[in-house]
C-alpha cells in the first residue's frame, strides 16, 4: 500500500478485504460472511489496477488478473468456459484475489444495446459470471475485484449483494492526493531540488490530473532532462514535462510564416486579456505560440480552481474568455480564421449544457434533458418541437 498514494477512503474500504483474507476466522466467529467482491470505479488512470494489486500484495495471496475483453470472442461458448476455468483455478489457489479489469466489456446491462444485432455470447458470458459468483460459497475465501470506468452501464444483477457487494468509487486526486502521488513517483527521480517542495509546487500546477498523468509527468521530466544531457532533473524540466503532458510535444519543425505567427499571437493574447479582466474566469498561467501536438498552433494554459460546482457567472465568463481569441482576430485584422474552431466547439458545448442540462435560462426554466453527448446517440428527443425551437 505504500506505493498507492492518496485515496484514503478507498484504501480503508479495501483494507477490510485484506483483513478478511488474512484472518477470516475473526469475522466468521460472529457469523459474518466474507463479502465476495467489490467494484472499483473511477476515471482511467486513477489507480484501480494498482489498488487491486496492492490488496493482493498486502494480504499475501495470489492475484489472478484478467481483462473483461479477454472473455469476448468470436466463438460461441468460449467466454463462459473461460469464466468457469478462471473460477476453478481461483478455488484451487484459495485464498486469492481475482481481478477483472474493464468489466463493462462483459458486464453491460443485458437487453440494452442488443437491439443492433444482439450479442448472445456476451450475455451468456455474463450469466456464467453471475452463476460462478453465486456458486462459490463465502467459505472459499475468493475475493473478486473488478475495475471499470463506466459503473453506470453495469448490469444491476452484478451489483446486487452477494456478488459485488461493495462499490468503491475512486475519484481524480485532489491537490493533497497529487502531492502524495508526486512524492511516490519522485522517489526514483534523480534531482537536487527539495522533493517535498517540488511535489507541492507541481501538484498545484496540475489540477485535473490523474495518478497516471502524474506518473507520466515525473517520467517525462527525467526523459527531458536526459535529452538535454543534464546531470540532475531541475524544475524547468518538470515544468516542460507538464506542458508536454497537457499540450503535446513541441513541433519545432512546423514553421509558421510571420503573418500566421502574428495572427496566432493576437488570438492567444485575446484569450489572455479577456481572462485577465473577467472576474470569474480561470486564472491564466501561460500563453504560448509554439505549435504543439495535433493541429494546435498556440495554446493558453489555465489554472482551474480545485472545486466541483460552477456558477452561471463562471460559465459565462469562461465563454467570454474562450471567444476572446476570435474577437481579437476580428479587431486587429478585420478578418477571421479557422483557428477558432476548437474554441467555438467548447463554447457551443457549454451553451448547450447551460440551457438543456443545467436549467440556467429563464425561458426554459428548471429542467434537465440529460447530457447533450448522450442525446446525440438516440433518435428521439425528450422534448417537443416547440421546446426545441426555443432552445
Ligand atoms: P486504472 O486501472 O485506474 O486505469 P492504473 O491502476 O493502471 O489505473 O494506474 C496507472 C498508473 O498510474 C499506475 O501504475 C501508477 O504508476 C499511477 N498511479 C495512479 N494512481 C496512483 C496513486 N494513487 N498512487 C501512486 N501511483 C498512482
């Protein structure tokens, strides 16, 4: 567990399984049954696999790891026979932990999404999994952990007590979590800087990063240091690494003409100036006109606040700031370019969400029609033609 930083609640919850596996008698003497499984859910890279592995390590039991997609095959019956083999194997090695990564590949709610040429094979695989989880008794001391980043699509039958009793949600780390994760991954990095200080500083610069992103920043910093033939990794390398992870690699080879550079500079400055004067916009950290990654000619790096609610004023200010680039082009060159496409997309998405999801407009009132991106997939709108026109 010492390699798993942060996520204290999740660790506490999973620590119970360790106790169960180490000393089942302690619980069974009071008549308790050992829980059979837990679903670890959270965004990619938040350390679900890591936590499951750590649990096995901590309990000192074998760890059988499979991915949900391994069960899905062209051939009928292969999936369920693999599930049977897996559990037979686990019983032989009990006490042990089975870890099924990406369980949504087989655990999708049955009957849904089947309308486009059903997938009986997946269903029978899932059924076999349900049967197996019911079949082994709590006395066998096999714990099944499953990882997914889409807990909402899982079949309710999987989540009922007696199968995956526990649901452990793992969120993106907050600033304190990131400090801890940085500390873990800085351990192997050779640097003369004070690691404690560096961890704090980098954590402040990386809101919204997952544990895997943090690990990636540390590794990239060392790679960048090596590329410049440095003796140790210095702060500048870490900062370059963060930029690299956020925006992609610098494209030194892509040469912009002076005119284009001028336009990009005015565009990015438009964001910066608008953001500076808008009260609720995220603070700006840096603007750059060095092309990076796929297609981006320049970019602005913001420092979003560590918070979960957004007010209408904030969303409007963010929209203004995002449009600042396009407006600046208009003011200074009296013409507009294709460079604002990404900005326009963001603004449109935010506007849709404010009207249709967050009930932030007077005309439509306090209603929410679900997420816009999910609506696009269905053929029917949950509102009338008149409402659609008003929106
Ligand atoms: P997931 O299964 O959630 O997609 P992983 O468990 O595979 O993510 O995590 C990927 C990598 O990210 C890990 O190998 C580890 O290096 C790093 N990582 C993620 N979360 C943490 C954490 N809390 N502490 C330390 N490292 C972490």
